[in-house]
């Protein structure tokens, strides 16, 4: 059979633009919606992330109600309601009905959302699997009307379609947003469930009250602290984190009137003098208008910027959870006997400030025979999938657990242990659009590893103390067992009263044990092995 041969002209007729919504309609797995159980969790995650971001940006202590109702074997209704600042009526359609539309992508600021895809992707999935629009109700202030809108996405254009738009007359918060979607989704319990997502969200966001209803059952996570975290400031990009293509785009879009003004105005850590020095090295007149800069000049400026000795970016753009808060959270959640935490100093990857913190919990209600649980967080958002490709898991596996008295299987620690790792950054380098795992940049992995080693060292000291106390107990028990016989023999030899000797020995025994724990092997003296000296 003769195959059909096409000319360039015929092919040209078939070529057309693809809207981003159509692309993700066909590739919903790229956004994480690849099975009904996971889809439910991701939809909740996107809505809860947005609610927490909005509350924090507006300086409001969040109170968020999450509801899941299974409608049939593989269909569920999900809703999330917050007490945030609300969304102005004109913006609602685009926020929910247009992919790659949001307020965070261009900001260099620590936040849960960053791409402008999250909640519109959940809507796309809901529409694809049920054909139903999303219901949004929002009010921006007391006294103002609440609006109800039903929204779909016109995928061929990636534009919103408003099905219903009217005042909402029912009871509603003074300010806040309610979002409801129906979707192909399965509710299951387990490590990667919505339950687990909410539980871990409460651990990393102890200033939020979360009320979670699932099929009529209600669980409330009350606040552990009553203050919002320190505000994360917005910063300008650091030149050493900006790639050539982005640099070119920034020159095209700048409001700076000269190239020197652009450098010192649009970047952090480039003052007027540094700008002049760099332009001198690149042999470019500092007064040149940005739109007159040639490609060659652009590249020379960029190269000199990359080589320049610049200060690291400012770090007030980061807002870590805090070691003490994490310890409190973990103790409340898991009821562990021991916790240790560290918040590392901020560092930089690709010009992006980031900070790592780790908290370890041990013992208590944790299963001594199980594997350790690793809780991964990026900007306070729990990451439940793609663990094996995540910088956090890799850093855990890279630690010689044995040298910290922790058993392991294939370098995955075992025992009654929970390890919480949080990475805070103005931009989390996710491995994909579905934001499930952190790309293992060397700088990031190194920081995680150092933080973990620090906590593991404290755990080792605790375990050594526990071991010593156990041995003491055994020794004491043995002596106590034979004490009557010893007292009796001594009495026969010395002629003193048996009871007197016994009293004396008991006093000695209790004193000896106390002395030993005060003066014996001090916890700080325990020598570390190879791992820690590396
Ligand atoms: N509950 C809410 N309250 C106030 N504003 C909201 C709420 N939900 C969404 N928004 C606004 O809608 C925008 C789009 O949300 P969306 O989840 O699609 O993207 P994003 O949060 O910016 O980034 P990401 O794709 O990483 O989630 C947000 O940037 C925010 O400005
Ligand atoms: Mg979002």
C-alpha cells in the first residue's frame, strides 16, 4: 500500500497553536491528576495552599474548612472555605478558569503557590471528568455583597466561561472564599491520602485552624500558636540566578531609562557603582537606553554580572517554621518522647535564597518495628508523592544512620522515628508542574544533609543516655535481687544486725545510682564516628 506523502504546504495547513489548557487536558498526569485517589488529594491541596497563601498575605489567622463527600464509587464533591481576603468579582473567572494566571509567578517571595496553574488545573480535571463547573463564592469585606459564580474553562482558548454570576444571599463569612468542585475521585485512608495531607499541613502551619469533614465525620486541628509567621518580604532577582534568556526579557520589559539604571534598579545587590563597574568591563556606555543594547552587548554584560563579586541576596524573603514550633507541633501530633530540631542559616542556589530546617521525633507512640516516616515540606506544603526523586529523600538516604545508632534498610532508617524536613525558598525547584518533589541541587541536598546530621547527633546522645539508664537499671535490679543474701552473710561475718546492714546497703545502692547518672559518662563525651567528622 502506498503511504500518503505530504508537502510542506499541506503540513502547514495542519499546523496550529495549542492552548495550554488543551495541552494539560491531554496531559493531566503532568499536573498530578493521574489516578482518582491522588486527584482528590491534589485538588484539596491546591485549594488549601491558596487559602493559606491568601490569609497569610492579608495578615489573617487562617480558619479553613475542608469537606469531602463521596457521591459514588469513583466520584466525590470537594469544597474548601477560607476566611481570607476574598477575590474581587472581576478576577474570579480568570483565577479559576484560566491556566497560567496568578499573582505569584513574578514575585520573588516565599509562598505556597508559584506557577499560576494550581486551582485552575483542579477545575480542568473536574470539568474533564464530570462536565460540571466549579462553584465559587467570595466576599471581600463586611458590608459588601458576596458573589456566587459558576465557572468552566474554554479549553480551546484557555479562557474562562461564566455560567452563573449573581449575588449570594445565604450566610457567608465577612470575608473569604468558598470553592466547590465535583470530580472523579476516590477517598482512601493511608500515607498519601487527603487525611495525611491535612494532618501534615497542620504540623507545618500551626497558626491555622483546619476543620476537616469527610463523609460526615469531622476532625478539627486547632491552632498550636496564635501568631502568623514572620512576613516573608518580596525581593528583586539576584543577577547570579538569572539565565541569559530571562536577562534579555528583563531588558525588554524594564522601566529603567538607562542600562545602568536597569542594572541597579531591577536587581538586588547591584548598586549604581557596581553597575558602572560591570558596564565598564563590558565596554558599554552606562547611559545607553535599554532598547538600544545589542545582543552582543547584552551577553557581555550578563557574563560580567555572573563573574562579579556580589553580596548574597537578602534573606528576609524567607520565613522558616522555626525549630521550637516544629518540635511543639510534632509532640502534639505524634506524642513522641524526644525531639530535636535545627533551622540552618539561609543559603543560595542558582541565585535563589533558601533555608532548610529539620526536626526529628523519636519513641512515644511511634511503631518501634516500622520504618521511619519522612515528612517532606516545601514552603510549608506537605509533599506526599514522588519521594524517590526528591532532594529530601536522597539526603536522608545519604546519611550513615548506623553511626547514629539507628537501624536502616537500604539506607532508609527504621525504628520509632519521624523526620520532618522543610525547605523554604522564594522559588522551589520542583521536578515537575505537579510540584511533588524538590530537584536535588547540590547546595540544597548539602544543607538538608547537614541539618539532618545535626538532629541525628542529638538523637544519638539521647539514645546513648537511654541505653546507659537501661544498663544502670539492670545492674541495680541484679544487686537488689541478691541484697538480702549479701546482708545476711555480712551479718553473720560481722555480727551486726541483718536489718541495719540491709538499710545501709539500700542507701548505698540508691546513692550510687544517682552519683553514676550525675558523674558518669557525660552525654557530650560520646564520641562520634566517621559520618559526623565528614
Ligand atoms: N482562596 C483564595 N483567596 C484569595 N485569592 C486566591 C484564592 N485562590 C486563588 N487565589 C488567587 O488566584 C491565583 C491563582 O491561583 P492558582 O492556584 O491557580 O495559582 P498560584 O497559587 O498563583 O500558583 P500555583 O500554580 O503554584 O498554585 C493566586 O495567585 C491568587 O492570587
Ligand atoms: Mg495555587
